[in-house]
C-alpha cells in the first residue's frame, strides 16, 4: 500500500473554530505536508451528490476530519461510500472549546489558532502514514 492515495474529507463547519481548523489543516496536509499523496474531498459536493467524490471514497481509503463530535464528514462518508479508514475529531484533540468557539473565520485567526492547525495537520499526517 506504499504511496497509496488517501482521501481526506474535512467537515465544513463555518460557525465554529473546529470546522475552520479542520479545513485549514486538511489543506495544509494536501498542499504541503503530504503533497501528492493526499486528495481532499469536498464535503458539500459530496453531500450534494458528487459522483466522482463518492466513487473515490469507495476505492481509496478516506480519513474523516471533523470539528466536533457531530461527525458530519464521517457520517456522510459512511452513508454514501461505506466506510472510513480512520477519523479525527478536532474537539477531542484540542478540547471542547474549539467546538464552542463561534465566529472564528479563517480571516480572523491568531497565532494560537495557526498552532492548532499545525497540531491537527500533524495528527492527519500520522493517520495518512499508517495507511500509505
Ligand atoms: S462536525 Fe461539527 S463543526 Fe463540523 S460541520 Fe458538523 S457540526 Fe459543524
């Protein structure tokens, strides 16, 4: 399975910090830390019926990254493609405050938030490396 492509499906929570961290960390993994090995899947398109995204998740391993324990990304993957290989809940990693923090958009992040992004990205990388 060396260098198998891995899909990372991040939740798209706009209203809480956990969702923002999920998206930014997933992008960092795809564009920088594991470039070429990770494909990010778009949750809204996935839910809206994006066949390409759903088919990818049926063939390749998928890691779901969710901002809170509602697990929207994981539940959507299970519903439409069958399984997730692994998952990560940001509020379990960083504490419930990230699920409760409201209105922290990507444009208003502070240094402490970027450090959280790095932590989440490192956790995603660990899961990718266990797969590929
Ligand atoms: S998992 Fe939580 S943060 Fe992410 S979209 Fe769902 S409710 Fe919002």
